[in-house]
């Protein structure tokens, strides 16, 4: 990912503290996983509060992608 392991670990722990990711310790490793239901709730909230309420975007103007399309989309997470 191009960042120091300690920095990544710090950020993942912050996400764990607020409930967006869950973690499981396995000897010296910590395995993180996204809590998809929490992430979906957060995205829905942000979309409603930031986009539709302020009319920054309209529902009609959004093209939704499924997970496979997102993986193939090279501009997804730039």
C-alpha cells in the first residue's frame, strides 16, 4: 500500500475502535475484516446527509456498480 506497517496498523485500529472493521489476533498477526453492514450504514448516511440533502447529486444521476465492476474499475479508489 506504500505506507509503513505501523501507520497502517494505527489506522486500522482507529477503524476498529469505531466499529467499521473487526479484528482477530492470531499469534503475532492481527487479521482485520470490514464489517460490511456498518460500512453500508455509514455510506448510506453520508450519501443522504452530504449528497442528496444538499442536492449535490441526484439519485437519477448515479450509476451503481456491483463488486465485480468495482474491482475492474481502475479509477475506483484513486
